[in-house]
C-alpha cells in the first residue's frame, strides 16, 4: 500500500505522483467523491492486464510477502489464476505449484515479487518462501487466523498472513468454515517450526482461565445468580453455552469456588454475595 498525492484529475480518473515510478493512473471507478488535486490517497499498485502500472483503492486478500487462502478461477498454458480480490487475477506459475491446481478449489498461496518479470505472482511451494522458524511468537500470543483445509485431526490455518499452523479438531467447539477469519492464540511452538493454535487461550497459565471465569460471572449475573451447569454436566451443554471444553469449564469454576465467588450445588452453580460484587 502507498499513500500518493493526486497530481491532476482527468476524465478517466486521476494521475498520482508515484515518485521514481512517475505518474500512475487511478481509474475513475476507484476515485473517492471528495478527491481533489493534492489529496493524499492510500492505494495498492500493481500491473494491469496490459502490464501497465495502475493504482486501486481496493485491498487484495494478501500482498507481497503474505499468505492467503485463494480460489482457482482458471488454468492456462502458463499456470493457474487465482482470485486475490482485484480485477486482474493472480498467476501461480506451474513451476511454483506444489501439486497441480484445479479450478474452483482453494489453496494456500504465498504472494511474492518475481524479479525476472517484475510482476506479483503466487506460489503453493510454501517451503521455498515461508520460514516457519522465523517468527517471534510465544505461547499465549493472540493472533489473526484464516481457516483453511480440514483434515482428519483438525484444520490447517494461516496465522497473521505470514505462517501456517494447525487447530486440532478435539479442541474446536464451534462451526468453522474454510476461508473464515477468526481470532486465536498460539498454543505450542514445535522444534520443527510447526505451530499449534487454539481458539480459546487455555494453553497459558491463568490467562484463559481468568477470561472464561469472567464470562461465567457475567452469565450468572445475567441469569439472576444461578446457572444449571456443574462440573458434571454433559460436555455438549457446556460447549453450547461457553464454546469451551468441559475441562476448561471445570478449571474456571474451580477457581471461582476457591475465590468464594460461587457455591456449587447439585444442579448448578450459584453466585455468592462476593460474586455479585467481585470488586468489593
């Protein structure tokens, strides 16, 4: 993305000052209504279908150095073309395909600048471009995730558009769809560079438990001080209410009980006076 100044407006759009790259056209369909000469616009620059530099105020699904989960729209004699959110589809050359790409299927694609052609292209050979050990994550870090391919044990995910990881199916308590963007947490960093993630921060000491405990207290307050969920309730009922495992729920209410914020009854949990006003 670049912040460029409008030099002049013309019938087909506006020309922007791209410094050493000269003047670049921003087509009229992308021109903001309040745009004037000397306005500063945030634009993405790429080559159009005629290999001319062009600007757009649209944002692609990923930019150079990033990963995205992209759908193949066509296959030609030079490679596969994927939809990356701009009018001109992105080429994934055959030499950059880990396996043959099929139309209407989604793949994790790394986007980079091909120095030979000076074009942005894609690659599914992630091992060539993504250094999984080059991150600076620690267990418990909050991250942005894109859900990708499901497999027997769980889902492959894209982490912060930079790395790949795995969510294990037995730790998922909500419906997930390929392409869905969610928040998550780093759970485990393996020596081989693989990254395990989770949707609730249960892998760090205290952090996830405290967050869940707060949710339980709010639910109790909203329900008049009683919830019909005990540490013996079926896992499905706990998952339906709080989207967490039974184990996480038991740890959280155990902490609330020790803090004298709740009492445990045969049919549920109940707020104490301290629980009704935990700040007192």
